[in-house]
C-alpha cells in the first residue's frame, strides 16, 4: 500500500493497486503499429478531488 495525502482536505489515504482507476483508448492504428493512451486516476474518498492523475501514450509494434 502507498499513502497519499489529499491536497484539498488533507486526508491521508492508503491506496492499493486495486483502488486505481485505469482508462485506455486507441490513439492511432497503423499497418504495423498501434498507439494507445493509458490514464490512471484516484479520487479522494472524503472530498472527491483527484489524489493523482497520470497519462502516457505508448506505441506497440504489430507483428
């Protein structure tokens, strides 16, 4: 578990990998690659403000 402190309400929240919301979508599809954007977020259970948000785009080679 990892401990995050909410910047808005100050609550300390223990977060496990099961608490993280993941979202992904296809950015681009080519003949030999696929580009995917993945977003990870977690909201404070007390006030609902984001504890963290992270986003990255990866490109995978298709065989």
